[in-house]
C-alpha cells in the first residue's frame, strides 16, 4: 500500500491555515466534516471539577497509575485503586507513599468478581482503566497472560461498570501500538486500522475493539456513562523501573557505574514525559463526564514530530546529562520482532480537546534525570513528584518549529 504525504499545520494543512480569534474551522474525518471551536489556550485539568469526585484507577500501583493517582489527589479527588502488587523493587508507588492516601485493593482485573466487588464498594464517578501487561518482550514469553490481562481485563472492567449507578465516564488507556504498524514515516490517526505484530500490540488493538463494541452495545442509552480510549507513545519519567525499558535500563546501569546495553539504537520512538499523556487523560475524563458525546471516541496523545528520536540519540543525551559513570555499548541480541518506527497524529486532540504537548524532549530528559538523581540521593520523592506536577501545570506550550 502507498500512503501519500499529508502536510499539516497546527491542525491539518488540508483544512487551510489554522484559525485564530475563536473562528470555527472544519475538522474533517474521512467520512464526515464537523465544526468545532478551536481552543486557543492549553486546556488544563480543572481542580473544581475533580474536587470530591470518586475516581477508580485500575493499575494504580504501576508507573503511570502512580503518577495519575498523585495528580488526582492534588486535584482533590477521592482516589481508589485496583491493581496487583507493584512488580518492581523499588517502585514509585511505595517511594511516594501512595498506599497511605489511595483506597487500595490488591486484585486482578482478569477476575470479574474482584472487579465488581471494588466497583460496588467505591461507586466511582469516573474510571481510569490502566491495569495492563505493558511489556512487548514479556508478551512473547507469556502471550496468554498478556491477552488475558489486556483484553479480558478490559472487558471485565467495562462489563462490571454497567452496574455502577451514577458513573459518568470511563477512560480506557491502551497504547500507540494498537495500530497495524506499517513502519512508515507518517503518523497514525485515530481511524487507522487496529492490529499488531507481537502479542502485546495485538492485545492493545483488541482492547480498542472491545472498548468500541462495549460502548456501542451497552453504553449507548441516554444517561449512560461515556467511554473514551487514549493511545500514547513511549512515556518517560521518574519512577519507572520496568524490565526491558530504555530509561529504566539506562538509570539502573548508570547508577551502578555500568555500561547500559542497547539492542536497537536505530529504532525511532515517539518519546514524551509521562505527564503529557496524563494531562490528556484527565481532560478527556472531564469532557466525558460533562456529557460531550464527541469525546466518546479514541484519542492520540503523542509528542511533536521532532521528539520522535532514535534510541541511540536518547542514550547519548541521557549519558551527557548523567555525567560520571554513564556509558553504553551496542549489542543487538537477535531477539523477537519489535517495531522500529511509530508516530502518532494528535491533530484531533489538539483541535477538539485543547490538548497540547507542553514540554520539549530536552526538558523531559532534564526532569527525568532530576527525579532519578534525587532518588539515588535519598530525596523526598513524593514531594519532588508533586513539585514536578505543579511545574508542569504552569508550563506554556512550546513554540512549534518554524518551517523553512
């Protein structure tokens, strides 16, 4: 298949020049044209909305789940969680002391009864479903676990949510790898085909299909909760110690004074700080809970094109910033297939949710180094994490690159 280059401006070059001053411009899908007000300022999570809201976060003990729970606590929400015990030691969840502030239930989303019990007790207003098996390589080792957690787990959460009175919104977090990746240079839009070469990617594509089916089959009546799904690229940030992930591998090696081993230095990934997509999840949750039917759809939350960088570049930048004890070597291991090129088109989220990326990749790397350096030095990681959230909220969106 040949895909033509589609030049874009801030929204989409097919629409002409992006509007200013609040004018309406068309936002074209492949089968429709709709008009939306372009949001000129960055949409920020609203404390007035979240204050007192009962929010259930599945996967709250994981890397992204911990950051999301911290942010929700800061916004004034009553946070409950359902997840397995943290899978790493150390874990961000324990380092920031979230066990003391989250109404935590240790359980498995593949067991429908466990999911139903938590929902019946919590009676959430909003659900963020993050619980997942998140590692590509692990999916080759145990594909059944991956499929059960990511597909059946998602179906269980959505099915049990049908029994929650007063539920307003569900945000299902999948992955940029849900798309049928053709390894081309153009970014994927939300209406591209689902797919996946490896079991992890296929499970995330399947989770998207399950979400769409459940939305149309059981949440279509007036007054039913609205469901949106969120797809993000490779997130980086302090507190991630997962196996076979670039930043955790780098930090663990640098902290010991060892060389980090790089498998695929030429692979290009859409890197972004973890707070970038989380801000999108929160804004999407607000829009869904507010009854905006347009929000009940799939959404991409990714970095700017210039922040899609090769793995080798990332390692070099991390080594420069870490300083003494930082080194790396390249050793291809002939392992299983992993995608080498993948980008996301975020035009829809930009135009309709007012979501913008706020950090350059250089800023994100500085924040990552600051976090891990503080952890190595015995710092107060809860306070530092909250400080980074506050600093992120205060950021303005970086200026877009100037085209020649």
